[in-house]
C-alpha cells in the first residue's frame, strides 16, 4: 500500500523525524543564501526610498541586468580563454556597468520623479520595470543563460558529512562585506553623515550648502551598483532568465515592509527572518512554501505596519 | 442639454449600433473593454477621488470571476447556478463582505502603506488560488460555462459576439449612472476633501475612516462585477487575472484616462486595453511600448487624456465665443 | 489491409518515383539558392490529379506560444519548427500549390491567449493555429476553438481537465504531443522495473497543476505496480524558481531511493546544477519527467551521467539515423539552420503540419475541391502521418500517438550536451514494441470517454 505521509490536509503535513545537526547547518546556510539575495536588492530599494523618497519597482530589473551583463562578460572571458581571476573580476565589473547605466537614466527619468507624489514614482518605475525586462529579452534572447565557470571552479566542500557548493560562501562573504561596508560608510564617514542628513531634511541640507543634485546621483550609483552586484554574484549559482526581475521585486517589497521602509537594519533583519523561516518551513511543511512569506507580511501589516525598524507614521499618513 | 450630455448620448447610440458595423472580433474586444471600464470606474473612486492608490485591486476582479466559475461547477450538481442575474447578486454580496473585511484593515493607513498592504493581500490571494487546487483548480483555473441571460440560453458565438455585448453595455450604463450620482452626492464631494487633506477634513467633521471604507467597498464591488462579466467571455478563470502585474493595468488605465475626471477611467480603459491588444499582436516586445507610454503620461501628462481635454475645453469655448462677438 | 494503408502505399510508390526525379531537380535548384537541403522523398507527396478549384492565396499558419517570460525558449522552438516545416512544404510545391505563411505572436496570460486566437481566426483568417501554451490557457481556448472551427494543434499543453471534463471529444483541437498522464505512467513503470527494491520515493516538482499531477499520477500508478513503495517527501518549488537548495536539502535528508522531478526548462537546468553541487545524483536515483524540454541547455557540466530522463515523444537519435533517413535529415537540417538539436515539440509541430497537409491532399484526391476545416479535421482523425519520430497514428479524439522513449544519460564526446546511453534506451509504444528491452506498452487510457484518471487506474 503506498503510504504517503503527506496525504493529510495540506496544511498539516509534517515530517516525522527531528533533523540532525548536519542538516540543520545546511538548512541554515540555505536560508542565508535566500536571505542575502533578498538583502542585496532590498538594500538598494531602501537607500533610494530612505534618501530620495522614490520607490523604485524597477530595481528588480537592475538586478536582472546585473545577471545578464555579468553573463555576457563571463561568457566572453571563457571564449577568450581568460584565466580564472579575470572571470572573478567580471562580477564587480558587471555591477559597475549596471551602475553606469543607471547614471544615464537618472537625469532623464528619475529626476522628474522626486517632485511628484510617491504614487507616481511607483507607477513610473513599474512601467520602467516592464520596459527593462523586454529590453533585456531583446538583447539576450529568451533562453536561460548559465555561466558555470566559477561555480565549478569552487567545487564542493563537505560540511559535517554533507556536500555543499563552496561558491555559496563567496555570496555570503560578499553580502556581509557589503553590509559592513555600507554601515561604515553611512555612520563613520563624512559623506555618509551628509547622506543621512539629506535623507532627514533635504531642503535644510541644501540650505547648508550641500549640492543635493550631485548627492542624489551618487546615491543612485550606490543603489544600482548594489543591485547589479546582487545579480552578478548570484549568477554562477543559478542562471539568468527572462522575467527574473519580477520575482525579485515582489519579495523585496515584502522584505521592505516587514523591515520598515527606508531602514537598512530592517532590510538585513527582515531578509534573514524570511530566508530562515522559509528554509526551515520547506523542511517541515513543504506544501506551504511561498505562502509563509505572505502570511508573515499580513501579520506584520496588521500588528506593526511600520515594520520592525520603520519610522513612526506622521499625522498625514494616518 | 449640456454639451457633455449630448456627447454621452451620441456615444450611447454609437455603442448600440457598433455590433452591426464592426467585425465580430472587435465586438468581442469591446465587450471585454466594457468589463474593464466598470472595473476602472470603480477603482477611480478610491484612487482619483479619495486619493488611495491600491496596488492589489486585481483581487476583486479575480474574486468576481472565480465566484462565477465556482457557482457553475459541475460538482455542484443540481445546485449549479446559470442565471447571470442571480450570479451577479451573489457576486455583489461576496465582494461586499470581502471588501468590508479587508478594507477595515487597509483604510487605517494611507499613501504608500495603503498601496503596499493591498499588494500583500493580492499576493496572498494569488498564492491561495494556486494552493487550494481542489477548490480553485490551481494554476489551471476553472472553466466557465455559458450562463443564461434573463433565463434564455444562447449559442457560444452568438453569446460572445453579440448578445452579451448588449448585456455588458447595459450593466455598464447602470454602473456609470450610479457612480455619477455618487460622485455628485455630498459623500462623493467629501471624498475629494479627504483626498486633499485628511486632517483638515477630519476637523470639519467628516468621518474619514468610514468614508474611506465606503469608497473601498464600492470600488471592490465594481471590480468584482467587472470580473464577473468578463468570466463568460473568456471561458476560463485562472490566477493570472489576480497577479500583481495585472493590478498595475488598472492604475495605468486611470492615469492614462485622467484620474481626476469622471470619464477618465472609462476613456483610459478603452485606450489602454485596445492599445494593448493591438501592440501585443504586432510585436512580442509590447512591454517596451506600453511601458514607455505610461512613463510619458505619468511625467508629462499626469492629468491624463481627459485632464488634457478638460483643460482644452475652456480654451476652445473662449475662442468660439470670442469669434461670435 | 486498411484503406489508409492501401492509399499510402500507392502514393508512396508514386512519390518514390516522383521523388527521385524531384530530388534530382530539387537538389540542383536548392543547392545554390536557398538554405534548404533537399527533403527526403517521403515528404514530397503529390496529388494524383491536376490542381484546380484551389484558392491561390497562401495558407496562413498562426503561432500562439510563449515568446516572453521564463518559458520563452518554447515559443522560439515552435517558431523555428514552423518555419522549417513551411520551408520544406513550400519547396515541395506547397499544399496543392498554396504556400504556407507563418505568423507568430505571444500567448500572454489566459485572457490574452483567448483574444489572440479569436483575432487570428476572425481578423487575420488563419487556416490553422499551432502553439504551446499553459494549462489554463489550453483549457480556456477549448470552447473557442470548437466554436470558431479553426484547428489548433497543441504540443504538450494538455491538461487532465481538458481530457476528462471540458473537451473529451474535440473536433478541431488536436494534441500533437501526448497527454500529461503518459509520462507519470512511464515513470512508474521505469521505477517498478529498474528499481524493484526501492521503498521510498521523493519528489521535487514545480508547484502548479502539472507538477502536482505528475507526482500524484506516478504514485497512483505505483500503487498498482509496486505497492511496497511509499512517498516519503514531496517538495514543491515555485514554478520558475531560481533556487532549489532548500528542497534538495530536505529531500536528501529524507533519504529516498528514487526522486521524481517534473521540473522543466530553465527550472531543470538550475535544479540539475544545484543537485550536482549538493550530491543528489550520487546519493539517490533521479528520474526527470520533463527535463528534456531544455535539451540544448543540458550541457555536460550540468547533467551528470546516470540520470533517468523521459523524453516525451521524441528523442533525436531515435529512430536510429542509419535505419531511418528521415530522422537523420530532420536532425541535421534543424542543426544546420538553428545550431540546435531538435527537441520534441519541434517534431510535434512538424508532424502536425504534415498531417494537415496530408489530409487536405487526400480529400482533394477524393472530392476534387478544396476542403472545409471540418472535413480536414475529420480526415486527420484516424489517419497516420509520417514524421521524424516514425509513423504517428492520430486517434478519433485528436490525439497523436507516439513512441515514448526514455533512458539514462551519458556523456558522449560527439555531442556538447548530455544524451541518452543507447544501452539503456527503452521505448513505450501503444501499438508495437520497438526495442526488446522495453517495458510492456503503456496500458491504454480510453481516449475520448472523459474517464477520470483514478477510475482508470482502478481498472488495472
């Protein structure tokens, strides 16, 4: 008789055994993997919203652009027979190229959005997202594109007896260095202080002699660099495919809401929560998967709508 | 008679004659467009009039459509309901309930938070549609069979390309009339005040929480009716109609047509949907074109088509009267 | 001998003669002019009577498929197939002298697919539609196809709902790929035969109707074939997911003997890559139900040897090229044009259009006037058509029957991708056994009756 432990009503399917420590570590790492992907996109979103009050739905498109451009570079490097360290370089170069693209977009499009109410920037960036996805498809085609050199190069390591791809640690290192670097930048440098000040009150900053226009451009550069880096560093582990930006952005919004709009701490904490809850959730209750994330979202919205670290609502927003 | 009434009357006559003039394909497209016009019209009382941008209104479109499919399921046996009128009443009741429940949570917040909480709800609805496969058909959705209109059954093609067009037109006119009365009523004007400045509106005694909720529920009902009418035309309901991407469509329609006017959403629905249909047919890169148009309108013409028209009319009138002198 | 076989033999002899001449002429012309290599004689059929009363305008073939989004490779393959097929037919004189013109557009979500079909039929007046679309889209268009009466040849977008409830006996809707229930059946039979000692089954399947049905149907069939097996873990990654690591980890922890995966396209590529990294292929046996859809992306570093892969209804090496020149020509021509190996939906499109052509010619032979859509469709049902995959029979309910190959992967230096090990290839055919090592034929599902899958399993 075929017995299926999962034949119970779909909500209540648990696996019987408790996991051993090796599996625990692996699931924890998987959770980190997912969390850092969310983190790298949401950081950029939060920077843009926190400082410029622009909710950039197109950010997912820049994440995708990072992946595709890096694929192109890695593929070219492979064809040319380049040594492995050049292939590694493709990652930051890819991110830089994405940031450069964004710099050209900023004066054309985003500048006009600062003055409009937030809803308009939401719409315009949504439309931009649609366009970006199509442009990427026009340039790179519809097939999923893989660049496996680095993934294979790093090989696998053994963690407590379980096989694990070593490349994933590159991702973790990258995300952690980025988070630390960003924190140091914002809280330990002059430039960072100016940015935070401009975030709180841009007209005051301008009155104090800060060139807000250049400042904003720099903020854009930073945000898009991070988004492109996200796409670039994840590419060797997965693949670049048409429509990947949309997937990324929906989840990023959830992270943003749960962590608090505009909060960098919130982005990190919320990404970790979602990544880990999802990782362990898939182990215990595989049928629920994505619904987890949205349940957490709804609960947050009902009980603490400003998110974990978001600023309190002003009178106008109530 | 006022000029706009003449325009509306001419429009009505043309609409009634169209199935005899244009091809069957375009009659079908127009019928679908009217469904979306009802949806967009209802959405605007929330968006344009009350100032609340919801990014999850496709939930109600899907709610209406799935209710129709659900009531016709073969597994219901003798309890299947085919009468379109009865179905519409049930759809109104269901959307009223759901709108009240969700609205009570949503209208506590405004601006970006309102939009995002709606996004959360529609995402949850979408994943429920996917997960509860035994009830909703999962990713494949549910088939929609032919309903009866006033008790009469029609053949598939007669229904889709002729009869149902008039049915939808009729309901559209009724819905537009009711919305017009709401806009002109004290309630409708109060919503405008709430949009302009919620704090001040509260100070002069408007119950902003209740009014916002009412606007939300009205838009929910309209959305559900639009979805319910769309279902038999399509023949199948699937989670696609409630994707958050499709939620963006109605916002585009309103912005395109002009969200601060009454006719704006209607015009926007027509222009956007037909544009989409044409563009999708001729190229697979339709997102670029539609996205570009939307960005153009958001930045250059935030008042939309009707906004531009209503600004142009006084100029035309001035020139017209100036000539008479 | 049946009527159809008499006709086909007569026309085969005639075309063989005509073909030799045609080949000579065609090869001469084709060599320097177009990018077409001369088609084999089986494809150059002619009518026996001079052509009159036939419209002069081209036959329009509309393609509605995925050209955008994560499944965009599918639309591209279908389009390539249609282009190549129409080139072959047009070079051979078209269909009764009418050339085929190919149109294409994106399928989009469900409502857009419906609108696309109606537009092609009512505005553009296409003669036939070909295309792979999603399950909900396929369910949606059934009523439109049956009422607007322009045939649509689906490839692998069939759903159980369509077959059981909505449209069990179509006239105008054809399924040129086999039904979704065939693959799980074969998977179950492979498991029962190759892994008789297996006790625990795991699943990593995309979380939508197709994925669920794949797992459920396999388990239901296994219930009958190998009752000692049970499913110990079922994970459901999202369709078009980019990360399968959590699911792979969960499955590894449950230590199943066999893992079934219905991931396809880009999903399967990412899944295979990550599964290799986590050691899934070493620790357990994996059966991929639809991984072959991304055939050209399955490079050797992504798919290791030893993975069981079902090939739907066409594997490019079968029928063997040295025994069946049509297949050799087909694969080489497709490679020459598009630099890719043809996967099953390419073959399905090819045979669908040829079935259409053959039906028109047959009716014209009998009636001497150009047939209506309904006549064409009725003629296609119950006929046989020559295709690169061998002879395909089309049943009375519009189902193209096919040999269904499967096998274990191997790294052959001849190809850049992982291919099947010829020693392990088995084929399941409804009518006859192809390879002595294959399993008993798939127990036939009573097509056209709308029987529920579970009821049919109960009859085994």
